[in-house]
C-alpha cells in the first residue's frame, strides 16, 4: 500500500485516491497548432524515476493533489494541493 | 539442434537421454549484424524467427537484458483470442490466432496451445447487445464467434454463480477457437527455431546507449560491448519510453502500468474454458493450467509504475471478483502472484511502425494483450523491417494516428492509458 499524506486530511491509504496522470502538462492556447495539441493530449514523458503526478482524493476530501513519487520504488517525496492559491493557503496555515 | 520427433525420442530413450543437444547457442556478440532486435521477449524472438524464415535475413541478433522468457513473456495469463472489432485489429489478431493454430508444428516445439474456448459473460440486456455487435462484426470477417444462452452456459460451466441477484449471468459471448498456451514453451520454441536459422540470442546483454551518425543509429552500447546494426528494432514492452528517450526521440503516447496475475495451488479439473467477467467496475479472467493451477488476473494497479510487483488493493479486488463469479474458489490457496509492466497506449492499440530515425523500427504498446499477439507481431514487424513499408493490416498502427484523428480505440475510453483494459 502506498500512503499519501493529504494536506487536508492527513496520511491515508492510496486506495482512497485515484490516480490522475502527469502533472507537468501545460495545455497550449486554443489557437495553437494541431501538432502542439496532439503533443499535450497524447504524448507523455513516461518517466522512470521521480515524477510529478496528480491524484484525486476521491474517497476523502475530493481535492486534487500534486504528488512527487518514484515510479520505480513508489516512494513519495512531496504532496501539495493542485491549485497554486490553495498551496499558499495550506502553507500559511502551517 | 536435435529435432523433436518419435525416432529421436525412442533413440534417446534407449541411450539414457544423452544425445540431445542444447536448445540454442550462447554466442559471443559479433561486431555487426544486418538487424538487431532489442528485447528478447516473445515479440522480439518471433520477429527474429520470421526475419530469418520469411525474409531470409539471418544475420540477426536479439539483445535481452535478462534471460529470455523472464520479462512479460513469463508474466501473463497466457490467453489467446481474436475477438477484436476495429479495422486493422481484427485482421491482425485473426492472423495471429491462425499462426497459433499451427505454431507447435511450425517451431517443432510443443507450445501446448489449447483451443478450449474463451467465454465472456454478460449480465444485462445492454451488455448482450453491445457484445453481439462486436461478435457479429467478427463473424462478418470470418472469425468464429457465437452467443451462448443461459441454458447452454449452465450445461458447459455448471459451477459459476448463477444466483447473483445484483449481476445475474444472462449468457456469454464465446470464441471457441480461442484458448491458451504455455508461455515458456513459446519463448523457448521461438528461440530454438530462430537460433537454428542462424539468429544470435544474446542474453544478459543490456542496452546502455546509442551512437548516432547522419541521423541514423550507428551502433548500440551494451553491457557486452558495442554492437552495430544496419537496422534496429525495439521490442521492449514496458520499457519502450526509456529506450525511446535513450535514443533522444522525446515523448511517446505510452504510459507504463503494472498488471498482476495470480496462480493458485493445483486442484482437480474444474474449468475447461477461459472465463471472463467484467461488470460493475470489476474485471476478472480465469483459466486452469494443465498442471491444475487456477491462473487468473484482473485490472491494472491503477497508477503508473515501472515496478514489477503488485500492490495489495488489487489482490483484494481480484479475490472479490473471483468470489462473485466462482464461489467454489473460496478456500483455494494462492501459490504466487506477480506483476508485469505494460505499455498502456493512449487508444489501447499497439504500434508496429517506422520512427523518426530511418534505420529504427518500433514494436510497442501492447496494453493487456501482448501474449496472444506474439506470432503476428513478429510476423508483421519482420515484414516492416524487411520491406520498409507496413503491411495493410498495420498501416495505421503508427505514432501519427493521433494527430490525424484516426485513433484505434476498441473500447472508446479516450486518451487515458490506464482505462484501456
């Protein structure tokens, strides 16, 4: 079992969460070329090692999180709220 | 290599089994080859075999970082079927099934292919309509497919749970020519047959880098020294992205996920078919091996991973699905379980295609279905490497299909790799 330390709820089993995907994708502007959109939607780095990825605490607070996790050892380095403003709120409340 | 036939079996039986030769050589790498296949799994070995057999290209090496049959070749549930619907896919998998039907003779090696029928249960009128559509499409293309009503199903498989009131079994979609095979024998059979035709199988030979020259890959750095190849093929399911980035080619429409499989202790004959059950978020498939073990599996672990070991929540999920459909398994003990790393693609279909590097060819993205595809995968990948252009069946199985909007999405699940089960 992977344990994810949700900034809102505390440390929980990963079975409470659902995996989203690569958290580093920047979607291009609406008038960007087909090539850029194809790259953003379909193509992935598929990192072997530490990556930033999204998880949804779907059976908990239902917030989206950015988790820094190794795809080889499953070790987690950091967990933050997805939204940058919520990140600030969480940090200010520490 | 001594051929397997009645005469040699009798001769060796009288001589204390002392005249068998080894199945394949353990050669030192040559400095260069016409074709180098990276990945000594079923697809890599099959490709090497068909290069030599169909295209007379015999100066071929297969590089394997571990031992052959030690990767996903030995981490699957050995199911062979061809119940696909999309253009390209159904022709491809049907050809694969036809190759399976003659594979033991072709390779002079008993791969224990057993056409015991693939029985896919349905639990609602909607599911019946949906599967009828797929199986009708299969029939129109000449693949065998049929529907069993409840009476037939109860007669054929009496000990399923027919009293589940939430997901009652209404019948099953059946492919009778489908079944399973012995995975190790397939790897060994292809290795032995390819080796006989002159292919070098280089085990414990890990690729560590590539040297580029004029846009091509000139040579491959490996743990056994530098090896040159005029043409190079990738067949390394699970680790495709790693090699792809080693060749500085950027991103791929692939995520690596792990899929678990399970084997129980051996029991008396209980199940004579492959049974598949998928409803209410559960996904479960089961068959009985010739030894008597129940071999079964379920869904991915649902998060990206390169670890070849499974996590516990999925063990529980699979056990629950087993109990829902097969309550008689309740007290059976699990002998072992393992996970293999899958290339999960953005539309659930594979890649057999050219790449931005002119002497590099790609075979990847097999999702849940690499085992059954092995013979045709080798066949058409060898064809692509030898003839420089893809066969009609695989002409859209390339990396450009996403930009063109011609995704081959059997399940209609969209660009989320983990959903293409």
